[in-house]
């Protein structure tokens, strides 16, 4: 992934997790060159997951809000198709 502008930040991470990250790097077959790449990818995937969850919840709320209307529309469509 190409980043147009990256910022340096400081994070605190426990030793066990850091060792696990280092082990991933060592066993990755050069997929990751350093800790920053692993952590950056993990954060990107986490943010994508949160955004997807938010979007799905908004969609569920729309369906809940319009349940009766959607049911009537579906029933009308089924009746119309049954005539064909």
C-alpha cells in the first residue's frame, strides 16, 4: 500500500506482544521488514473492520426502521411475479 504522508507516533506495547510481532517478522519470509510494517498493517485492518461493522449496523438500523415497508414491497413484488 502506498502512503502519501506518514506520521511518526509513539505507542506503548507489552513485551509479550512485541515478542510475538518479532516472531512474525522472523517467520514471515520477508513479508514484513520491520515492526512498523506489521503494526501499520494490523491497524489498517482493524480500522477497516470497525468501519465495516459501523456500516453494517447502519444498514441493519435502516432495515429495522423500514421493516414494514420493505415487507409490503416484497409481497407486492412476489404477487406481481406470480402473475407472469
